[in-house]
C-alpha cells in the first residue's frame, strides 16, 4: 500500500494525522517538488520557527531521504489564511 | 504599453522595489515601505515562473514560489525560506496598497507576536524582501 502511494500522498496523509482541521494547498502543479501552504489551528500561538520545526519533523519522519522532494511550505493559521483572499 | 515579461526584467523590478521600500522606510513612510517590500518579493518570484504559466494575476506568494523559485531552491534552504515566506504572508497582502498605514498596523498587530508597530513591521518586511531577493539572484 505504502509503496504505491506517491510522496505527495504520503505527506498529505501524515499531515492530516499530525494536525487538526488541516487544509493543504500544494498548488496546481502535479510534477516537481512539493511546495505550498499548510493551514491548521494548531499553529496558533506558535512562532513561525516553531511551526517550521514541527512541520519538518513530520516531513523527515514520513519521507526520510525523499524529504528533498519537498521545498517551501508556508504554515498559517485559519485566520491568517482567510486574510489572503482578495 | 509593453508588458514586463522577461525574468531579468522581473528581477530588476524586484531590486528597484526593494530599494524604493528602503527609501520609504528611511523617511518613515511605513505603509508604503511595507507594500513595496511585498511587491519586491512578488517580482523576484515572478522571475522564476516557467513560460506558459497561468499565475500572472495571482498575488499568492506561496503559489508563485512553488511554481518556480521553490523548485530551484537547494533542499537545505527549504525550511528557512518557508519560514521567511510564512512571516511575509502573515504581514503582507496585495490589498494593502489601498490601506492607510494606520489600517495596516491595526490589521497586523493582533496576529504577530513580535510585532511592535508599523516601523517594526516595515523593517521586517524590507529585510525579508532583501533575503528573498539575494537568494533569487544566487540561483
């Protein structure tokens, strides 16, 4: 089962397990390195350094050597994400 | 009027807007400094978009970055730049060009732990713009 899942699918599943009410927006591109936005109320009260530390712990534990397939991921609370709407 | 289109022109525009932002910061025009710092980052990210992309009118910095800049970034820099982009996106959006400085300050202040005032926010964004800009030039 795990062997058939793509890196993207495995990461999305791990993020859903780790964070509450998670919303993942990795953009329209399906090829190339994974990059985009991760939204969860779990980021409230955390500094941006703490958010990234936590996220990258999940990435490394989940993907190991394939972590290099992941690039920048912006970590926002739901309120911060809502403010991005035009 | 000719449309800006080449990666070099976008990178030059990023440098110009970053300098404009610093100049406004020095003269304590913090609302303008904040807005132009964000525009500078947006221009830098535009310079890495592949030809034929469909993000021309999009101001979402994370998506703009993901389509080009983030693809070329060294894996060891991904976490650091993800943090910088997060800090910038908490403090900036394209709609701020319509805001008086006092509104920019009021909207941002409750959500940024280290935020003190418009001056501090402008300084942070100006420095972040330069960080992204320098990395863009290094790629």
